């Protein structure tokens, strides 16, 4: 097949890890006889420096013209006081492409058991869960601002969800659960928040469309505790934008390293955006130290979800697992290799 892939390297370690993932995709194209046409555009701090805005119009156009987008990372202390911060570009891109569902798998690789933050007896029961995070609504996009209250200046952010916003992401979670262990756990704060009550209603109302899937509901504080105590109970976690942001970092810690966690952002069109869940790690930038695995596994998700290339995605995932099984990796998972060397090892195994 032929596919157009837009690369958005961004800031910090972004350019190094995107170049690793590109080399992996080139290897896949070569081995499986596909044609991937790569283009590159600016985003984040790099775009502020070059074009004065973190999300230039050309980047949005390029994303609409592509079949899929692979993003490195955005942000860094250099742009902390920029009028529009680099992170705003990421949020705008998600909104612009209508990417309402963020899929964040957290699976424990056997070789990384020692890297998990949890005790052996918890880890031994296995961790294989996916967070389905709503990505274009909630407090990230709600009304916000400053105002003057009775005692002085106040700041506010608003959590607001419509039924349709909840339903479309819930359907993605149910459909995913159907292909897995058939369990969805809705994580919310329905004992306090009105928006969570609507989540419970909408998610239960459509449950009858997925009779093979078991639906559970859990308050977010308890879910955080359960993830630390007994993560093997979870299959698909369905949650709002903010709770998903927080809990997916926790799921990364329990499977070993945020450096190996991929994600896919999907929506109404087939143009998905794929990115590791970690940030731009400015302290590691340019040192050949960053872990490229999160981005490489994100590229594998792109192969499977945007291009329907399951065998190719498996080949990349097996190559990553093979390298890890051989004790290879970057420093974040206790290895000794640099970014380029671990990428070479993965490519050799495809
Ligand atoms: C993530 C990140 C972003 C988010 C930041 C960089 C805006 O933490 O993708 O999890 O909060 O969504
Ligand atoms: Mg986050």
C-alpha cells in the first residue's frame, strides 16, 4: 500500500525519537513492499522559534493532507513564558483533527518486570490494560478565565461534557473491549461531579449494544489506588480527558517506564495521530539517550489502526519485545544503549 505520513518532531528529544520511528517504518516499507511517503512540519517550541506560533497554518494543512501523523513531543522551559505555549499546539491539533479518543495501552513486557514500580507479587499477576481517554472535551477545552470575586482575583476552569462526546468515546472503549478481555471500567467522580453522572448514564444506556462486555464503574480516587494495588483486574479503562491524563502516567509507572508507552489518537476521520505519552525531556535532548520505544510502538499502532497492517504492526512489536528480552534498552529501563543503537537492534529484528 501507499500512505502519506506527516512527521511532527517538535521539541526536546522529539526529533531523535521521530527519526528512530521513521527508520523503523522505512524498514517495514522495505520488507513488506509498501510505499510510505514522509513529510515533515513544525510544531511546538520549534515552530514558535521558526514561525512565531506553535501551530502554523501550514502544519494544520499538512495534517489534513496526510493519512496519519506521527508526533515527537512538544514543550520545554525555553517557551514557558511564550504568549502561546507549545502545549497549546498539541491540544489544538487534537481538536482540529477531531481526535476524540486517545488509546493508551499499558502492557507489561516480561523483560521489564524489574522496572515496574510495583512489588513482584503484584506484577506477577500480569498487567495488560488500555486507557481510553476522551481527548477533545472536558476541562481541557471548557470555559476558563480570571474574574474578580468577593475576596479578590479568582481563576476558574470548567468541566463540561455533552452526551454525544461521551457516547462516541464510550463506543470506542466497548469495541476495543470486545477484542480483548471484554471488560470496561468507567472511571469518574460521580459521587461529586454532575458531568460524571452524565457519563454513567450515557455509558450504561449504550451497554446493551455490547452484550458480551462487562461494565464496571469506579471513582477515580479508588481507581488510582486499585491501579497501584491490583492492576491485573483492569482491561479497558474509559475516562475523561483530565482523569485519563493523570491515570495514564500511573499506568506507565507500573509497567516499567513512561519511555515505552505508545498512544493513538483517533476520531471521526481515518487520520490518526500517534505519539508516545511522555514529554519532550529537554535534559536528554540531543544526547542520544532518549528511549525511542514509545514512539516506535506508536508507529506500530499507526500501522495497525490507520493502515490496517496488522502483520507489519506485529513485526515491529515482536522486534521491540525481542530486543527487550535480550536485555537491550536505554537507561530509563536499566539498559546501556543509546537511542540510535537500540533503534538499530529493533530494526535488525524486524
Ligand atoms: C499528554 C500530555 C499533554 C496532555 C500535555 C503535554 C498538554 O501530558 O499527552 O498526556 O495533558 O494531554
Ligand atoms: Mg499527560
